[in-house]
C-alpha cells in the first residue's frame, strides 16, 4: 500500500492522514530533488507509480517544463532565493508527453523560519478541468449575449415604434405590440433567474430551506397550472406507487425541478407525460416520462451540461434548465439520471432522501 510509504506522522498529532486519500497528485522530494513519495492521484495523472519514481531525481521522472520549454525544477532553485521563501505559486506546466498540468510547490524548511530546505512537497492537478471551465464561461457569455440580444431588440423596436407613431395604430395593434414586449421582458427575466441559479450552483452558495413537502401534491399543482394555461388535460398522468415517507425538501426548488422536467418532456417529447412518484430505501423517487423519440445512450452524459438543447428542430430555452435541475437535486443530497422509458421516450428519474428539518 502506498500509504505505508507516504504517511506523514507527527509525534504530537492525534490524526494520521494517508496522502493516497488526497484528491490532488502529490510528490515529495528531498532538497536535492530525489523523490521520497508519490501518491495514487499523482500516479493516475502521470502514469508513473511509486516504485518507478522513489529514489530517482524528480527531473528524470516528472520532467515538468513551462510553455517556453524551461525546466521547472531548475527554475524552482531550492538552493537559491530568499531563506524566507516557502512556496511556489501554481503554474501551468507540461510533461514530455504534452499533458498540461497545474503544478505548485511548498518548500518545507527546518527550522520553519529561515532554515534550510528539508524537503519539497509538489502538488499537481489536471489542467483540463480548468480549460473546460474557461471554455464553459466563454460559452456562457456568448450564449447570454445571443439570448439577450433578440428580446431586447424586440422590446426596443416596439417601444420606439409606439412612442414615435402612437396615434397611427389601432388599439388592437397597440395591444399586440405591448403583449410582445411583455413576453420578451418575461424571457429576459427567466434568463437572468437561470443565470443566478447557475452562479449559485457553481459557487456552492445554493441554500436549501427544508420543510415537509407533499411531492404528489406539488406535481398535481404544476399539472393544474399547465392545464389552466391551455395544455390538454389528458396530456399528463400522475401515478403514486406505495406509501411515501415524510420528506423534508425545499418546496420552491422541488417545484422548479418538477416544472423544468415537465416542460422538457412537453417541449422535446410527444404523447402523454407520465409522472411516477414512489418510495425508495432512502426517500422518494420521481420519474418523468414522455412518449417521444427518447435520448440516444451516447448523449445521456451530455444532457445535464450547460447549453444542451436536445432536438435542434425544437430548440427553445437557453439550454441551462437541466443543468440547474441537476444542481438543485444534488443540493438536496440526491441524484438524477436519464434513460429510455418503458414506452420508448425519455425518462428522467431523480431520487431525493427524506431529509431532516432545518433548525435555527
């Protein structure tokens, strides 16, 4: 076991941490650069195991170089610099194979203040995750600009026309224009609300306010609202299987999840939308099924990403809805997945635990 070689123990420490439990790659060297320890995450990132690295010079094993081809270890210069220097900030570096990683170092000194370097602790992370995040943010800016441009152009155009030529239009013409402005303003409001949800999910600032929630009753309320708005009453079918436990959930966020999944089924599916609510070992399972074309298995991992829009012929929406749904369910400690339903369409299934009440 790697942990037998890599545990850092302190005589006055009550806790022993196995470095193999750390999520980031970790390599420890002596002051000269000879590898003392490698954890599993570093092996996973680089393909270089403990037995291949220990005792060899870090430059020969993990030959990190910057974008200009400079040797990172030489640049780190453990013998030079100020005696108060204790760290090297995280930098994007490349391996000889071209893999890009984010690498940082801590210089451990003995004594701690101004002493000589005893060892170097190097951490590494896959830079691909950061690159994907940056691309995602660029996509977000581009999408937001596109989604805002259309309704704002409409609002500006109609209001300018009405202000300039108010007396030339009939009341019916004015009503059509004002209804369009109102609908576009609602579209902008929805987009801004979704963007705020995305921001809270990504930053981990999503707050859950729990109360007892009757899930079937919330489903029925959303169905009633859609029927009142003009959907055929037979378009939706609610089935409750078994006796449900008492569930402590955030009612507003569960309403948002259910409304989003039902809207998705109506927008991208066909036939009857069936919502099944049933108990499970930990809480409640909810399935939302349609009778459309379904989602190909190769796309199942993409549907919860930002900007996924499903059938291009029925685009609509911003492509953020299912991403938000996943974030809301996970904030409850639950999970969500998509699969082929019993009647061939898509089936979105989420499970949430019973939860516990909030206490002040």
